[in-house]
C-alpha cells in the first residue's frame, strides 16, 4: 500500500466517523424535540387520559369545530334548540342538553359516556334493523331524548358533535373502553316496578332538585337551559326515548342520582329503589314520538322493556312498561331462543 492510498483510506474512515457522529447528534436533538418521529405514540394503558376541554384543545379549525361540538352538547337549547332565534336552526325540540344525561358533557363513567364511543360504531341497531352510524345514533337521541328532528349528516352541527366525541377518546387504548361505556348494572327484578313505592323515593331523594311536578329548575341564565332538568311533562324526553324505559332509567339513576351523592362505583339507591323511582318518573305524561310503532321492524328484537307497542307476544302494555320482565325474557328464550337483557 503506498502512502497516498493510506492517507485516502484514513481520510475516508475519518469522514465516516464524523458522519456517524453528526447523525447521532442530530437524532438526539430531534428526539428531544419530536420524540413521536421515533416511535408511534405508545401510551401506557393506565396512563392514558381522555382529552380535556380545559387544556387539550388543538389550535386552528379543528379546535374550533371541537369547541362548537362541546357547546352544542352542553348548552343545546341555546345552540340548536328552542332558544335559537332562527326557527330553521332549531333542531332539538325541548330545552334539555345532551349533558343532562351524558354527564360532564359525555365524560363521566356510568352515564353512557362518549369517551371511546367512536370505536363502537357502525353497529347493528335492532330499532332500525340495520347497521347504524354514529350520526344516526346521535340523531336517535335528537329525535327522542331531545324530542326534536334530525341534524343533516353534512351539517356543521353534526360534524362538530362527532368531532368532539372523536377527540374525547383520541388514542384511547382498547383496554380502557369498558371503564367509560354504558351505565351501572342492575339485577332484573323479579317483581314489577311500582310507581307508588317510587313516589316515596322521589319525595325523599329527588324532589328537592327536580321539583314536585318533575318540572326541574332553570339556570339563572335560562337561555342556556336547565340547572335541574325536567323529568316529565312537555319539556323533556319523549315516550320513544331510552330514558323512558324503566330498566334503562333505573341503571342511569343508580349510578348518578341523587346528583352529587351517587357515582357508578358508589351508588346511593338500591337496585329496587332505582327501579321503582324510574317507574314513578315515567308514569306521567310526556311528549309522544311520532311513528314509534315503526321501531323494531323485526319485532322479536324489541327489548321486553320497550314501553310502547306493537309487540309480538301475549304480554300487556302495562307489563312491558313496568314488568315483571322475567316471564317475558323466559317467553322469548323458549319461543325463539333469543336471550334478552332488557
Ligand atoms: C334524556 C336523556 C338523554 C339525552 C338528553 C341525550 N341522550 Fe344520548 N343516550 C341516552 C340513553 C339512555 C342512551 C343509551 C340508550 C340505550 O343504550 O338503550 C343514549 C345513548 C347515546 C349514544 C350512544 C352511546 C354508546 O355508548 O353507544 C350517543 C352517541 C348519544 N346518546 C348521543 C347523544 C347526543 C349527541 C345528545 C344530544 C343531542 C344526547 N345523546 C342526548 C339518553 C340521553
Ligand atoms: C342535588 C340535585 C339533584 C338531586 C337530589 C337529583 N338530581 Fe337528577 N339531576 C340533577 C342534575 C343537575 C342533572 C343534570 C346534570 C347535568 O346537566 O350536568 C340531573 C339529571 C337527571 C336525569 C337525566 C335528565 C332528564 O331530564 O331526564 C334524571 C332521569 C334524573 N336526574 C333523575 C333523578 C332521580 C330519579 C333522582 C332521585 C333519586 C334525582 N335525579 C335526584 C340534579 C339532581
């Protein structure tokens, strides 16, 4: 090897070392500033937290859309309900807000939280007997719980509500889904629910906020809706709503009411008290959902606790509303091998 060649080789090795050092230095700097370039966002399952409206809103158009979704669902009467000046922009028909049932604006476990809800849609819906989208599910609550009309799928309101839901559960590890979804469980009671027994529970545990006539109480700024939402009468959910089902209402009540005292992990009422008081609040008049008889085109799929007909079984309307539900569950199991939970 002559001298020239040796120098050339050393120079080459040296430049290689410098290049490697440079790459290392650059990666260290990049790692410190943008770690996500080096691994896909791996969040520890237990560490993951839902996004919070107080500090996690992204900037720009996306953040504005999410914020709009938050307003629509927390002050619904003002943004898309009876309080809106332009009648064409009124979609919800009562002065409830979505968050009156989906507590803490869709984030509280035990109140059919929206954290992770996007992962459950599209899903099969017996009420329509087809696969339904998240937009159709939102409109289910618009037509029933809000006693209103559908938001067009392409409307900015619908896009904002869905963007808000999607953002709440952004990057949620699958393992955490159960923690947020659905309501408290209750044992399906053997006896029928009793509005008479429920009245006593209502007077001692609920009336102080929801009122003697279930009328609730307005917020100081009533354009924003209710402080304590009404439970029956003209300005609440209609007879086609999930909350009008005694079993569903009992699950909601057990995990969340009385407000400020009950949580899903630490309920105040027993299963039976929840069940009876659910019967009491649902024993009064409320708005009627049009065409409710067309729900559940396959009637065998109708939950036994659906309080409106028609049904394909020999049980009375009274029994479908208040139970006892066990004999109906047994009937469907024996006749059609269908196992019903509600
Ligand atoms: C009167 C109470 C009430 C109000 C108000 C209400 N909902 Fe609901 N919502 C329910 C109940 C009850 C369920 C569950 C029904 C069931 O599974 O039987 C539900 C379910 C849902 C679901 C599906 C949740 C899941 O985990 O699958 C979505 C999404 C939803 N509601 C959105 C909304 C939106 C958006 C609004 C406002 C426009 C709203 N809801 C207003 C009671 C309500
Ligand atoms: C301390 C006041 C308070 C008491 C007591 C209370 N609630 Fe509520 N309730 C609320 C508030 C507040 C909301 C709405 C929460 C929100 O908008 O964030 C609510 C929501 C509800 C809803 C869903 C909204 C609707 O209009 O359908 C039902 C059902 C309900 N309560 C039933 C009951 C029952 C039954 C009891 C008694 C076991 C009870 N509540 C006791 C304050 C109370």
